[in-house]
C-alpha cells in the first residue's frame, strides 16, 4: 500500500483563471490515480486537522512573514510578487498543505510505507522571509524539521527534481548539520540560483544544473554518478522528494525533455537509498504529462 494524502480543500487556493498553478493540476492527478492499474493499492487519506502546525511554520519562516500572508488573505487577497497570488482562502489552505506534508512524514516513519502528498500551494521557492514562485510556505523544509523530532530520525535528506531550483528549501536547509538538500534543475532558468559552488555549511547541499534541452541522456548519469552517491553518503533516516514534474518535455514553463517513464527510473534509483519515501508535489503544469508522471512515480514504489 501507498498513502495518498489529499483534500478537495486544496482546490480553494484560487490563483486566477489563467495562472499555471491551478486547481486542475490536482484533479487531473486524482483522476489518473483512480484509473491506474494499481488503484486498489492506494490508501487515500484526508489531512488531519491543522492543529498547532502554525508554531512549526513560525520556526521555519519569520513570524512577520507568516503574519503578512495571513493579513493579506484576511483582506481578501493580493500578490506576494507578480507570480504569487494570495486569495482569501490561501492562508488556511497553505497551512493545511503543511499539515498534509507532516502527515506524510508520519505515514513513512510510523506507518512504514511510502506516501505521496497531493497538496497545493507548492513550497520550494518560499524563503524564510518571503514567498515567491507560486509558493507560500516551504512545505518540504518544514516537514524535514518536523521529522527530526520523530524517534529514530537523526538525519533527513530532500531531493528536489523540480525543473526549477528550490531556493527556499536550500536557504532553510543549508546551515543545518542534520539536513541535506540535492537539486537537479534547468540552468539558466527561474529563479537564477542553485550553482554547483553552493554546497552548504556542512557540505550538505548538492546542486546539479541541467542545460536547456537535457533529456534522460543527461539525467541518468547525473543520478547514477552524483545524486545517489551524495544521498548514500549522507545516509538519511528519511528521504523526502520535492516532486515537481515541470521537467517534462511538454511542460510550458521550462525546456527539459523528460518523459513520464523517466520518473519511474528516478524513483527506482531513489529506493536504493530508502525503500520508503515521502513524495510531495511541487511544480508541473502540463496536465497530461503531470498526471502520467505521478502515476509512474507511484508505480515504481508499488512494484
């Protein structure tokens, strides 16, 4: 079995009619998973109540920034930047998304099964003091900090295969000796960060820029020769994957040429590091490629 953590409440983060990070991303994935051959092996779960998640968010993000997002939503909405809208429901939805990622940690650590968090808004561009790039709160980084408080979890690694560098995740992770961050991302591309010389305070960061036009021909050796050795050397007790799917050939926001089946290969490689993995949705804006790629990711966990 694999846990899928999802709520229709995530659809209420209203980004506007023409925004690429839209509710249909989730509904397309949900439909594809219900039609998948392994549908009977999925354990669909609603996130638990938000509870005291706000205190953990305030540990990772500045309390001033968190209050600003709440205030903006309370006024009916506005923009954090040109690409990052906040609607009236966005603050509560973003807190519920964080809660879903924490539930995913619990499922993997305590339930001893892989889990996929189908939540929005995404998080890997959200820095300590600001949101950007469609992201409000840094879901993966918050989940990693939360996991360190679980019994038997001494080290956590985050692998980010979204086509864009997770500048927010790296900023929050890079000075923590028990956390590691690895990213493959198109360069040059938004947000213009993620250079190889950025290695973290404890050599706990690995950035692998990929040239526009790259395909599995370039990604496969990057995984084999760099990603997996880095993760194995760090030896995490929990592996979190910031699972963005905008490196797909058909995605409108980048220029990498991956196919859905490539994510099956990536996931199989990652299971050399940890057999049970927490996946959380980041980017991916072509609905067909996005949903097919999530199906391949989960298929690799169940095979």
